[in-house]
C-alpha cells in the first residue's frame, strides 16, 4: 500500500516520504479500513515538525489521526457485518505508529464510527479532532444554552464547527474573531452574529458591545498564549474560558483579575476525553450528521503524493477550513 511517513522530525519537504509499506492485518477486536481521505490537523504538523519533542516514540511514523474510509476486513470478535461499513476514525495516530496517511489502517473497532449516508466522504476526515474538539468545548461544564459564546478563530477547522454547534446547542448569541475579511465572512456564514478582528486596538470594546448587557459567558479558545489578555478583558464575571490550543508552550496570566471575577479556565485535549464525554459528543454529533445539520468547510484537497504541501498549508494558517488528503 502507499503511505506517507517520517523517521525524524523537521521541515515537511525534508522528512516526509511516500512509499510502499506492508498492508496491515486486523487482530482481535480490530478492523481494517481502506481509507479514502485523511485529515491534516495542526497537531499532526506540530508532531512532524518536532515542536513538542524531537524524539520519536516510534522508529517510523505514518501521521494523521483523522480519516474516512470503508471497513474491508475485521479481526476476531468483530461482527462480520461491519465489512463494507462507511466510517470515520478518531485517535488513529495517538500513541500509535500508524495513522491515516496511508491506503489501509488497522485500529480498534470502537475507533471506527459509522458515517451516515449523505455526509460527504471528505467530511468524515474532519470529525475526530476538529468537530469533536468544538463540540466538547461547548458541551462541558453545563453547556451553552441561553449563553453568549465567543469562538476564537471562527473560520478555522475547529472554530467553523464551534460557531454552528453553539447555535445548535441553543446559545443565545454567537460571536467570533477572525484575522482577514475572508475568514470573517466564513464565520458569519457559519452563523456568527458578529465577527471582530482580534488584532484591532479596540477589539475588546467591539466584542463587549456585540455581547450586550449579558456579557460573554464562554470563550472557546484556540490560542490562549496569544489571546489571554483579550479573553480576560471581555469575559463576564463567573465566565468560562475553555482552552484547546496554544501557540506557545508557556504563557502567564495575572492572578487578581481571575480571582476577583471568579473566572474559570478549563483545558482539554480531544485525544484524552473521558469515555463518557466522548460518547456524549459522538452521540450528539451523530444525530446532527444524520439530519445534515452541519456545513463542513473543506478548504483544500491534496493527493497523498503532495502530503508535504498539505502540511505546509496547515502550518501557514492560510487555509480557511479543513485540509484533507485523497488516498484513492
């Protein structure tokens, strides 16, 4: 089978290779998936670049945790009727050497989730990290029904879903930040009531005005290191800042504004969701997918042979939405 891999960290064009690798066979409790699409996420890019660690956990890594395809073989203990099932995948490369940047993958059967008919194939490669991250950030700590929600980076892979999902979960008002007119338009199209350029000197004043008298109850934060000051300025007393990303490994926050206003900071990584939280998010997401309630923003489609260019696109931040690889 054709697969992309790297054996050391570094720039995409220097370390990523595409070659023939042995086709895997499913073991007990596992399924094999013939992949159609692989999702390229910032976490995949950071791991390959060595931003978290330059020491590889495995001698060779096939990257990417998200994917979509058809089950073509099952191991012992898996119902034979799953063969032919159209599925989306989660955590394919988390703690594993073999992710979805390949034509075949083997993984535990629970990590292959049925994909409803009518959902585009490519969208299935955008659910494990972007959609599930957005959804957990909104469902945790009592949810957002009746609240005003600010989505940082409302046109990004996670943010675009979060804007839509906040609406579906009953948020009273949804705000977003964006850095370009094109990204602002994408966030508005997803359902944001107002979009503010976070780089403007009066961004906090604009967000407060857009929130009205109730203030902002919850922020879904993509980069706490960059946006902490703005978040503390605009979050209402007793509000929640739910953080799933940071552009820097360390950051500082002033103590007094946090304690004086009873603010809550919550951090999570989607790979390590508690089973109950994952099941809740999966069930909610599955219902929306069945109804066709979500718009999936596919920014770029690349062939497997151009995996390095796909990584570079994600690194640059230029893509307005999700970046995926075709494996057929």
